[in-house]
């Protein structure tokens, strides 16, 4: 019998419905583009929480899709509840030192972002995004199915899909996104290879029920225990006694009994007294790896298929979402007819730089948690600060140097500090956040195409001519005036759908829309 999907076509096939795949489908849906997502897992497992930090930047991207509030409602722990990380000898002892206002959980209050960060387990976010995609009606999740291989064609990618029962069918897509993780079929299919290194021994993640566990130092998001022979990190998943635990360097074979014993040592209490119920265990080995290529003309690696980094600092999940948004809006622009192949070619240039910065930070955080880890307050503060305070990296990464970024200052990006974020309107940077009214961000008014932000003293004729050029090229353009309290309102800024600045300057006629949109059409000057 012929399956109804046989020989079917779709604009975009997404292999994998983890954070990268769900985010890619959400970004495409944001622009009205349909996608098919194949995912072997029928259900999201909440016994393996994986990532637990959703950054302020990722929450801003979720805000674009209208899901930021849903993520916060679904999260058991609110940013207002606790913003503290504690280092201690055991959970029964006093704090050696602590970090306050961690993970950007107060970024919106400090005026740095439209959304603060959120502590929430990855499966909770995946559930929210699955529900969101169902509401859009633009993403078909084919659960229990996986991509087994593909072949490039002149007009698309012929993909072989395996169903749960072992039968197969063929699906032809215009674009294929490999969101299928560290063991990516898509990466293998384009001949790309991960390069890097792995830690010598595995760590062990566990989820436990221990309602009687009450750390002596009071509420915290993380408790780093450095006074035991096997150090570890413990943190709450909810307010009801469910905890996540990471045990360092225990290898692949620690059984339940050994796991309980090690957790009891972290707690500084006996096994009998603590009453631990182990819900799941998950060995994992820190890997520091980057693919030697991210893309072909129609196939793109997104998230951990392109880069794998240790989770310390909470950047892995968030970098996956950033990849997905970057390639998602670009594919949408091409399919809508206003973006060209230069946009797609810029994906690897832009996201490789972010992946390299993120990987370098994660490696430093891993090294600071290794065998030579600090145990004194002074050294802990010195070596661990960027793990918990990283808004410079989270909000300050730039796409300067991309072939589709131009304008005044495009060749001189600021030196990035991982810990400290300094807003800038240099081309390639994220547009600095500002509030237009209480609860209403400037970001909320940006268009889904290009947005021209004009200073209060802008030249009406020049703006009209620029808008005409955009219309001639089919580029959707939203016109906005800078909020009056914005400091750097001297220049015109052309802002992309991902809220990054594509061009900055005083002379609109010098903005080459064809280049910025990755097309090959010559620019038609306004006066000629």
C-alpha cells in the first residue's frame, strides 16, 4: 500500500524535536512557513531534565513567539523566588561563598533585556513549545519517526524517513535542518565531522525525591559541594522535594546504591536519615567539539549537531535556540522571496563565531570545576564568576564581520566581556533593549521583515526613498522612530527579524539592501 506521505513535499524538514528542532519550527511558524518535524521520542521525558537555564536572550526570543509567559507559568521556580548559588563543604554545613543575582534572572529589572532569565528544566520548555506549535497549525510533528538518510537534488533534498514500525517513506524538502544532536545523521550526510576533545571520565546526573533534604544554607538554585571526596552539585526542580544532582567523575557504572551513598555524603547525612528515592540516572561525558562545516546550500546543522559543549554556564540549550532563530528567519526570507542565497551562506559565518565563544567559556567553567577546583571563597569567586554572571556573552555576542552586516562601525566590534554586557548599536550587535511603555518593549514593535529605526530628526524624503527601494526589492519594511529616551538616536538603524542590527549610518542612500538581504540584485538608487 502507498503511504499518504510517500513522495510528498514540504518546504522545510526538521530532523529532531529537541530544543533546536522545536525552536526552528517555531521561528518558521513565526514567519508563516510550514515545516515537518520528525522525532523518535513520542513523549518528552521529565526524568532527565537536561538543561535548566533559559537565558534572558532566549526568553526574549520566546517573547517574539508569544511563549515567554507560558514558559514562566509552567516553571515551578520563579526568578523572584531565588537568584543565589551557594558553595559549601556539605549541604549540612555553612556556606563557603555564594553568588547573587545569577543567570540574568534580574536582567529585565536592571533594564538590560526585555525578559529576565528563567530557571526551568528543558522538558518543561519542550512541552510548552510542542503545545505552541500545535496551536500555530504550521508545524507537523511526526513523532516516532526519524530521518535515516537523504540525497541532495537540484530543487531540494530527498529524505528517507523510518516509522516506528520500521517501514519507510520518502519526503522531498526544499531545506533540511539537522537538529538531531551530537550523533547527527544529517551531519554525517553532509560529510561534516566534529573536532575537539572529551573529558576522561563520565559524570552522573540523577533526579531524586528527597522531601526531607533541607540544606543548612537556605534556599539556592545550585549548591556546589566541594568538601567531599566526590564533589557534586545539587539543585531543586520544584518546591516539593524533587532535586537534580550531578556527581563528578564517577564513570559510567555507578549503580543506584552507590549513587544514593554519594548523594548522602553531599548532604552530610546518613542514607537512612535522608530517605532518597532515585527517579533516574544519566551518565554523561563532557565534550568540547565543533563541526568543521555547518551547512551546504540546502542542508543546515542546528544546535548540537554543529557544536557540543559542557553544560557549565547553561549555554548549550540557549545556543541551540539562537542557531534555530538565525537560520529560521533566513530560510523564511528566501521562501518569501525577499532574501537571497547570501543570507543562507551567512548562517555558518555568524553562528560559528557564537559557538566558538560559548565553547571557550564552557571549557573555562569545566576546568574550574575539575580536579584542581577551588575550595576557598577567594579562589571560587575568581574562577567561577563567569559561570553564573555571563550577560556579556548572552546579550553581547555580535555578527560583525558577516557578509550581510554593514554600515558605520561594522568592521570594529567591541571586545566582548563574558561577564559584563555593554549595550551598543554597532552593526551586528543585538539592538539594545528599551521600554516604550510599561511592559511594552521596543522589540514588540519590530516587524517580521526589516525594521528601520529613524532618529527624531530624520529626513522624511530620505526615509520615503528608502522605503520605496525596499518595496522595489520586495523587502518587508517596518518604520519606527527611536523612543525619545534612547541615548544613541543619531543614526539610522536597520534591524533584522532576529533583533540584530544589519546596518547603521547617517546616509540611508548608502545602505545596500541587496547585500543586506543576501540577494544579487543591484541596488536602485533613490534618485536614479
